[in-house]
């Protein structure tokens, strides 16, 4: 386990309508790891991401960021939502530019950052395209580039590929792994897919049904890089069986 960057202790979240989303959740996020939150629909996975990002308040418990004065370092966080949420009237470049513009970054420096982010996600040549001219996978690449353009320390991803077809999803999983291997951000990735979690993660936190808590953790230990051959390897299949069994136990709790 690498040094923790975020520690969550006894976290609980009850919404105004009375829904208890989380109760007694404990979790550490290690510096530079790829952590997946896996659990049934409605178990509070997305709620955990939003609380870590400061987009809501705990009802009980604590979230501690290490190496800070205790406040959430929002400038160090990139967030990729389930939907790309792009501005339809803006080009790819201007969509990616938005967070830098909000921070008041000088135009020359911002333009260089946008160019870098576009290259990272493989969208070279589409700088002037509008969202209506892009496929679903390309729109999600724009969303990822917009999150990466700020050079985040932590990347939070809330089921970003769930609505895409399987071929596009596999391709984006591969590209995301390659980016993470090169830059080693800390990634917290929400997914419903056992197969995706095993393929991407260094560690998986399995959550119970609502109210959500962490029922167990499984480290995925395999030699890098992972590629399409890994998806058919006996080790991958064994991890998928172990994670599936742990998920079934968590749902039954």
C-alpha cells in the first residue's frame, strides 16, 4: 500500500429526502494507485467521489487529505463525470480550455496546456470540431482532456465509459491505462463492471448495497503493461472470479 493521499474514516451520508447513502465507510487512497470502487447500483460509489471532491458534506465521519492544511485541494482534483457535459456551442479546444480560463491562466500558457491535453487523449486534428460532430467515445476523450488539462494530482472518474459500446470501452480502458502508467496520477474509478475493475486497477474496494460501506479490498497484482492478452490470461480470469465472489458476498450483506 503506497503512502495515503486521502483517508476516509467512519463516513456517513444521509440526504435531505432521508436516503442513507453511506454508513461506516472506511477507505484509504494511496498516492499513485489506480483504485476502483465496485458495487451494485445505488450503493454510494458516486457519493464517495463527490465527497472526496468536496461536492457535498458528510453527515458523519471525516475525510483527511494528507500533505495539506486539512482543506480539500480542489485545484489538484480532476473530475470526469458519467456524461461528457460538453458545451455544445464550443469547439473541442474551447471545451478543454474552460477550467484554465476560470483559473485566469495567461492565454499563451493555457493554449500550450490545451494542446498537450489534446495530444494525450489522441484528439489531434479535432481541435476545431464541435461536440455534435464527435462520436460518444470522442466526446468522452474531450471530457478526460478537460480534467487532465489542469495537471491534477488526483483524477476522479465516475463510470465514464458505462454508456459506450464494448469496442470503444475496451479502447478507452487501454488508453487510460497507458496514460496512468506514464503519468502515475492517483485515480479513483467508479464502475459496475467486475471485468473493467480487474483490468484497470491496482486495487479494488468492493462496496455493500445501500447504505454503502467497504466490505473488502482486493489487490490486483500483475506485471505491467496490461493489454488485450491480459484479458484472456488465466490470472485475469482468476481475479475476476475472486472479485465476483466478493461482490456477491457484499451484496448479500
